[in-house]
C-alpha cells in the first residue's frame, strides 16, 4: 500500500514535471519535512507559552503602583508592537547575539553561543507576541468590575490573591477571542525564523525547492496545508477551552 | 498597641471626628459614633450624604484625612495597619452582591477560608454547607451566581462574609438592588444574625426594618450626623428639621 503511494507520486512527477511531490517518495526529503514540522511545532508551542506568561506578568506589572515599572512595561509594548517582528528577529540574533557569552567546545577551537538561533527565535517571537498579549490581558482585566475585586479585598485577599483567583480567571475568559487571534498570528510569524536559519518548515521547504525546482508547487502546497492544519489544531484547542470555561448564567 | 487592652465593654467600633474628602469634595465632615459588641446600628440619610463612604472607611476600603477609627481597639487608619487582621474581624456585604461569577455558591463561600485563613478544604466545605443552609439556600450549592436570583445571590454574599467568622458585619444597602418580594428573604437573614448577637452596622432605606431591628439609628446628611437615638425616639420624636423632612418624604 505504502509502496503504491510513493510509486504513484513518482509516476506523477515523471508525467507532470511541475508536480514533483518529491517528499512523498524520497525518504530523505520526507525527513527534512518532518524535521521542519517538528521545529515549527516546538517554536510555536514555546512561543505560545512564553508569550502568554509575558502577557500575564506584564498586565500584572501594568497595575503596579510604581510609575517606573508601569512606564517600563509601556515602553516594552510600544517598541515591540510598533516595529516589524522581522526586524526584531534580526536585531536579537545579529545585534544582541554578538554580546552573549559563548562556550568553547571540547576541541578548544569551536565556539557555540549559549543562546542558539532557535533560542533567539523563541525569545524574539515571544516578546513580540507577548507585547500584544499584555494589551489583550489588560483589556480583559479592565473588564473585571472593581467591585468584584473589592469584595475579595474585604474578605482579606491580598493583591496577588485577587489577581490570581479573581481577576485573571475572569480576564482570561474575556480575552480568549483576542488571544486566539494573536496566537494564530504568532504561529504563522514563526516562519520568519527562517531568516536566522532555524530549520523550521519554511526553511526546509525552501531548501527542497532550491534543490529540486520541479518540487516548488507541491512544496508550497504542502506548506499551506501544514499551516492550515497546525493553526486548525490551535483554534480547535482554544475553542474547546472557551467552551469549557464558559460560566453558566454569565454573559460575555 | 492599644489592641491588647481592648475589652468587650469598650466600643467594638469607634469612629471619632472622621473627615474624608475625594479631591476637593469633603464627603465626611467630622463623624463620630460608637458601636458596642452585639449592637445593631442603622445609618440612614439621603443619597450622597456619605453613608457608603463612612462604612467603607471602617474596613479600610477608603482612607480618611482626619480623625480615627478603631476596631476592637486597633487603629484602622495607620501605616502599621494589619489589613488582613482587620478584614478577618470585619465582614462586608455590598449592594450589588459582588459574588465571584466564576465560582459556584459553595465555592464562593469556601474560597476566603481556604485562601485567607488557610483552612483545609474539608473543613471549609463543612462550614460553607452549614452557612448556606443557614441562609436557607440548601440545594443551591452548585449553582453559579448567574443562575441565582438577586435575593439568593445576596444571601450567598452574606454566607460568604460569615464564613470568615467576623466580629462585626457591615451591610451597605444590601436590599436596594432587589425586587420588593425578595427584599424580605434577605432581611430575615440579617434579622436572624442580629438576634444571634452579631454586631451589625447597616446602611438602609428600609425604615420599618431599621425600626424593628436597630438598637440605635443615625441620620446623616451632607457628611455630618444630624441626629441619632434609639428607634422609638428617633422615628416618633425627631428634633432636627432635616430629619423630619427626610422622614416625612420616606415614610
Ligand atoms: N470614589 C469616589 N470618588 C469621588 N467621589 C466619590 C467617590 N465615592 C463617593 N464619592 C462622592 O462622595 C459622596 C458620598 O457618596 P456615598 O456613596 O458615600 O453616598 P451614600 O450616602 O452612600 O449615597 P447612596 O444612598 O446614594 O448610596 C457623593 O457625592 C459621591 O459622589
Ligand atoms: Mg451608598
């Protein structure tokens, strides 16, 4: 069965040179695609997690009574929201990357930076999406009535407890639709990591069609399908979460 | 700290010459009143006269500019205030219930004992179930606030406050947002509490209720206490023209 599957695409490529689905019959190419997919997934998952953490912490800091802290968060948001993520990525990798310490290898000759290109991609993209998440969560937090928080204070909750137990759970529910959009964008933006040679899906696909120009259309098709699939999983997960966290009798 | 010297024969809540402004607007212009343990006092007065502001100062939800407030001998408005200790002693129920919408009735009542008093879940649940029963809501433990009527939500809010085992309860117009039919169920709950000896400070527009339940009535207008006295004297023999006018409008 598998044999005939790869045979089919081999014959297809013979008959129609523009439709060379090379990754379906050459194991080496298939492995490249799989490796790229793994990197894309790792990159996306890591960035989703870190950017949400940045959003939660940033939104908490924005409520700080210390003006310096608030201004710092505001400055961070302005910088990352108003500059292109692609430029940020290059800046992190090429500019900041120069100043990070390196580890000298066992041969006493090779030097590897402690933050790899994958590391920089995760950092840069997380901060980029995190800036939007701060704003998204802040909008959610502002939707939590002051009076509900006051009731918790009157019961002896600390500011942190009110944030964790009352504000965040309610703000999250309000924020989910916008968060959803931002995370979808983040997964798609992860392809830019190609520019600093992170071997994610786009990087692998471009390599394949550079090596085999006849595979260009099929590889692009594969790219689109993969992202529809990946983003689909994310959206489905978020939707499930939204459903699960719906409170009976509570609008919004 | 005078705290250790406090004995139940001294006022549980003592308010002296309290002044409070919001910006340039002075809302409390020297208010004094004492509440003894087990006493029920009602504060009445026209809208905007500073009733809510006054009781919010008692549990430090508002700060004050001058004067002093003590709860069991402990000064409330000082840098050294232990907010947690204060809020364990003072329970508060709000006009808009302010339940936690993402928690069931039972969870609403259990939450503070677990998070603030660090009680075990089992212990908190036992107390919470008893309190829900006490406010006559057994069967509604699993309902979310959005699934309860206003009167039911307000009774959950009372139970939630009682779960902290406070020494004094503050009620700020807790029936003002309710339908006339449900007002009674909440008033009955408060009356039960008062009869059990809970110290209560109520802001209310329910004159009949105030008359029946209060040991002492305070009438505020424009940031001062105009007149006060036991219900019988206050309602039947008011002296100040402002009180008379207010009572004539409302009764
Ligand atoms: N947070 C605030 N900031 C500014 N002004 C306030 C604030 N809270 C209350 N005020 C003002 O203080 C005055 C007293 O308000 P307060 O809520 O204490 O009145 P009240 O007697 O409880 O009235 P009501 O019967 O309508 O509840 C009002 O003029 C109000 O506008
Ligand atoms: Mg009020």
